[in-house]
C-alpha cells in the first residue's frame, strides 16, 4: 500500500472524508437527526417487508399455482403484480421469493460472520506467522471478484441450496475477518487483558472471556452490512441460472424467468420483484448506516455498501 | 535541473512500487489458483463424465480408467496442480470443455470485446460522476444535489441485471432506439457502426451501475476539499468561483477518487459478468456463465486468475497514479 506523508490525502474507502464532511457540513444542517430518521424509517420498512414476506405466501389461498388461462396478465385487482409466463400470481410469488432470498442471505451471512470472526480473532490474538498467513488468505480472497469466486463454487457443487449458501458464505468472510482482527489488535494492549494474562489466564480463556464479548458488536454490525451483499449475490447467481434450483421461487429465479418475458413486453415480471429487492437492500443499508453512526461514531467501516 | 532530478526520483519510486507489487502479486495469484484447484478437486463433479457425456454408459470400465490416466485425472491433486501451473507458465492454458477449443483461443476471441465494454462503461461512469458530483457539491443542498444524492443512494440498491432488463424494456422495446442484444444485427456483417450501436446500451448500463459510488464519492471529497485552507485562501484572494472550485478544490478531491477508481475493479468485473450475460455480449465475462453451467473447470480457473490479475492491476495503477499526481504521497509500501 502507498503510505502518505501527511496521512490525509487518501482515506481508506473514502471513509474519513465522509466523516469529515459530515461533521463540517452535515451536522450544521441537522445531519444526525436526519440519519436517525432514516434509520427509523429503514426499520419500519424492513419489518413490514419481512412480515409481508412471511405472511403473504402463508395466507394466500393458492400459492404458486400454474394457470395457463391467465398467462402474462398485466397488473389488475385480482393480480396486483400481474402474472408470469406460467400464469402464476406474481404478488404471492414475489413475496415468497423475497422470503427465500432473505432466508438464504441470512444463513449465508451467518456462515460468513462466524468464519470471519473466528479467522479475525485468531489472527489478531495469535499474531506472528499465523496472522501473516491468514491475512494473505484474506488478501487473496479480496482480490478475486466475489461473484466470480461464487460462480466457481456453485459451478463445481451445482444445484443445491447448500452450494449457494457456501458460495456466499465462503466469499464474504474476508471483510469481517479484517474488521474483527483490527478490533482485536486494538484490544491486545488493554490493561484488563494484561491483568488477565498476568493472573495466569490461558490464551483461549482470554479469547473467550474478554476478546469475544468485545468484538461481538463489530461482528454483528459487519453481519448486518453483509446482508444486502448476500441478497445481491444470491439474486445474481439465481438470475444467471446458477443459483437456487428453479422450483424455489427466489427473487433471482423470478427475475431470470422475467428476462425472456421482458422481450415479450411483460415489464411487470421484472419491475415488481425488483422493487421488493431494491426496497429490502435500501432498508438494510439504511439501518446499518444509522446504527453505525450511533454505535461506532468515529470509525467508518470498510464494509459500507 | 532541480525539477528534473525530482522527477527522476519519482520515476524510480514508481518503478520500485511496480516491481514490489508484481512480486507481491505472485503469492496471491498462487494462493487463488490453488484455492480454486482445491475446490475443483473436492467437487463431487467428475470431469470424466463431461469428457464422455452420455457415452459413459457404453464405455467399459477399462476404457474409462485408460482415459482417466490419459487425462491425468488419476494423479494426486498436488501433481495435477503442478502440471497445470507449469502449463500456464509455458503458455499452455488447457482446453475449454464447454467451448471445445483451447482456452487461449477463447481468450483471444473474447477478451477484446470485454475490454471494449469495460473501458466504455468505466469511461462513461467517470465522466458522469465527475460532472454530476462536482455540480452537486458546488450547490450543496440545492435541488440538483438532492436529486443526485437520492438517485445515487437508490441506484446503489439496484443490481446491474435489473438495470439492464429495465433499459432493454425502455430503450429497445419501448422506444425502439437501440438493439436488444448481441454484437451485430442478425445477418449483418461486423462493422464499426454495428458494434457502436450494440455497445451503447450495455456500456451505459455498466456505467450507470458503477456511477453511484463514484458520484457520491466525488461529491463528498469535493465538499471536504471546499472547506480546506488553500480553498479558503483562494476565495480570500478574490478568485472567481469557477477557478476556485475547478482549479483549487477539484484537484484535491480527485486524488482519493483515483484510489477509489482503482479499488472498484471487482465491482466492474461483477457488473461486466451480469451485463454481458443479459446483453449476450460475446466477451470473457459471459463466458464465465457458460463455463460455469458446464462445470468447465479449465476455462473457469483461467478466467478467475485473469479477474484476480485485473483487480491487482487496478489497485497498482491507482497507487502509481497517486504517486505521480500527488507530491505528498511517498511510495514506500
């Protein structure tokens, strides 16, 4: 990496500039109040999206039924989102798709976060060659475009939900690892850690009792920030026909079907599922941004969308 | 004389930076290719089935074993990795199973189209973000700024393939201005006019999908730059507003922009994969999808390495540009 003489011309990921601009220009215009409002609105939107994704497919009388007498119907009172190429009601299908996409994203994020936290904690607390080796692996993972590596994984373990979960989980942990590692490095020289070690505590004990509780907020924040990535990743894989099996109506699968339908003029097959996807992504990133401002005021995460 | 000497030192520093990065790139590339190789080795997918196709049911066990030995598939993973690696170094990239031609040929045919698309898309994104970001920061809080900021945040959440489908629906089917997909119209010959016509929409979609981060970044750095002492100084000297913003504040703001640009190669690759797939653009990125569908390991591995090299090159170019542009930066890392 290029180092700076003055240490200010090149912020990592543009982060410090943003905070500088916010303190100078943002707070003057009530920036924090607006950020809080945005975070609250995001929570409301996200909760309603999740509720609808759970309830709509559950309460609908006939979910996902093929009906060749009403193929590619534009939106109308009976079918608020229209119908798809097999005559399935897109309203129910889209919400069911959002449920599957969110579920896959949540599980993959969990995999990523656990893996990343473990690697980061071990690298940060052990140091030495363990740290160097693990960080080289992190560098390597970060220098492969995630979608491409994900495609390689699903291609070789094709056609299962597990493949998609692993494809996302195994490619997104590196950023979490880095965040957690730097947190651990910051902890290492704290007096209470020194005290524990001089009192005869073992490495694993310190890791479990002192380090883990301290890194949990960072890890959870990273996890929340990863969710939109995971949703995007799953959707993109499914859209390309490489992700979830076709019978699972994920947003990506619906959009993949919509690709041919758009050419026939059926824009609604793309627009409505895409709207749900975009609303979810924006709500999650709005929530994460608001939370980050409150929980970690001085540091801007490299994970920002 | 003095300035010449300084330039010479800078040049030397850049040379060392490039050399050091190249040396550092070797272990990363090795690690990536070994990782991909291990993934393939652990895969339940057996390449021998692909070699035979349906004929595997007619082949005798002895034949299958013989072919397996001929293809070197019966050897341990490390040995196969070594074979593949030494082939790579000597220029033998293997044979693509899904395209049924040498991987080198696939690259030669498809790489130029991807470079054309990526360069046009990135160029479009840079111009768009510089113009929009500068105008937005200039009149912070005005209607243009609010529109740009809101649009930028909204676009961040829209995946490139949705953007591509919407663009096709609007510009190709709705308005009929531009062709839907491909490189040329059916039956017409490959010519510059045809290619430009077919390039416009994918390049614009790729550019717009990359632009939000860049626009918001330019805006933020310019806002920060506008509060700096040398800008206040320029204002105090009574310079015109245009000179202050474009000649004093913007150059400061552009330095981090170059770094961000170099760091965005992974997203550019991701965008290219999706955009090429939607528009049936005959580049290497859409070959990734074809190769993945056929579990075409030799092609996938080379394309992954290529993308990794592109990412490393992007960050190297950004750092070189930073060293060349900013005298405060020292090249010691």
